[in-house]
C-alpha cells in the first residue's frame, strides 16, 4: 500500500486541507513542508502550533529545504548564459512572475521526495483555483477541490474556527494580503505592497534592502527605495 503524504505550506488552503483530512479520518502518514527560509514568521508559528496535533494523530513530520539559501540564489549565485555558457550575472534576482525559480526548486524537491516513496500526495488547492490543479500527475490528489468543493474563503474560515490566525505585529496577514507566500515574492500586487508598508514595516524594509541589492525594481515601473530616480517611475507611498 502506498504511503500518503500531505504537502503543507502552513498557509490557509493547505492548513484547511490538513484539518479536513484529520477530521474526516483520512489516513495520512506524513506531512512535508518545503522551508524556503523566507517565510513570514507567522507561518513558522502556525507550524509550531500544529506539530503537537500531528504527533497526537501519529503523523510523521518532515521539512525539506533548498540546496542553497534562497537569498544566496537571489543575490550571489553565478548565473551562466544559455548561449555562451559563461557567467553573465550574479544572482537570479527576484522570484516571481515569469521567473519562478524558487517555485520550480520547491516543486521538484517535493515531487522527488514523493516519487522515491511511491507516495500518494494530498495538495491543498481550493475549488476556485482549478487552473492550478496538476495535470498528468496521477499520484497527486486535490481533496479541497475534488472531494469537498472548498473555496479559498471556505478554507480561511475553517482555519480561523480552528484558531489559526497568522498574526504579525497585531495584524492577521490574510486581512491585508491576498496570499501569504514568501514575504519577498514578486507576485505581490501593489495593494499588498502598500499594505505591507503600512502594517508590516519590518518586512517592507527588507524588500527595500533587497531591491537595492538586486538593482531592479520589485514591480515594473514602481520602485520601493527612497532616493532612486523616480522621474519615470512611481514610488509606493500610499
């Protein structure tokens, strides 16, 4: 019989999936989490809160990590040209948009781990995110969408009922952010960045520091860093 693994990022959807699997009595042998090292502190706190729950139900817990720290890949990795094979820049830069190198490494690591164990993997994708459902991966299951028909808002409501709140600086992250992914994810929209500036200044300052180190705006035509030339760009000030 194949092992059953729940892939949990400790965000709302995968957390709701985990609760539903446990409450429905669905066998789960192991929970795996890929730790980028660039998660919000609230993610780690929610993880720590859930570890005793996993132990109570006899569920093994495993963490995977990138081969090199994410910040090193962003800023320090020698990047070779596909045409010449020569190093043409240092660091991949921002992760997100069309260049989701961090997501690629995460997916490969999780898939490799599952395949080595011939495991069935539960993945927390909600019913209103069908475009994210995997194709041609028979070992993956999507119970939120396929079994329970739970939307993203359903998942968040369930987590709040269970006591998961993702609080940073007195603010629930899902009150100000659409998605609680890595704090440095380039996919954050302008509303989220403005909310981070207002409600999560420590993280916003880290983004400013990264933007200076990378030498490229986090968002096209919008710079975070004070003091940069903003003649043809707009600073986030609201």
